[in-house]
């Protein structure tokens, strides 16, 4: 998204539609990364709990 802003500043013809698309895609990737991070944490905790149960 920063690249798009810099390109728009240099060329001076950044259309609002392109900025909107970039904003939507950036938010989608942020949500995806957050959800992925949380699910990986949950998976690691479950694996650790399973290993602890197996050790008993």
C-alpha cells in the first residue's frame, strides 16, 4: 500500500478506486495474518497439552 501511495505522489494520478482496493486488500491480509497467528498458537498449545498427557 505504501508503494501505491508513493507511486501516486510521484505521478500525481492516484485514483481513489486504487487506493480503496489497496486498503481493502491490506485489511484482508492483516485479518488473515492475525487469524493465522492465533490458530498456530492454539495448535501449539494443543500439541503441548497432548505431549504432557502422553508423558503421564
